C-alpha cells in the first residue's frame, strides 16, 4: 500500500482538547489517520498524519 503524509507542528499554546478536535476533524472529513505524534520537552507537538493513496486502474 502507498500512503501520502502530512506533517506539521503545533505550538505549546494549543490545548489538548483543541489538538484532539483538529485530529478528529482531519480523520472524519479528510480521511487522515494518525501515524505519529511526538510531544517534545518544550511542549510542542510534532504530528504526522497519513492516508492511503487509491490508484484507479484503467478499464477499456
């Protein structure tokens, strides 16, 4: 399977509930799933989302 990835950082000012809401919306409406979430010592979050790439085969 092939995946496409979306990587981004969130500042420490984002609350836990705001991050959860963001990830839930990405999963529900964009088809993304959480691949990695890393909480750094300074409070920032590094997030990697992924979703499957669906290839359409030609039918002649």
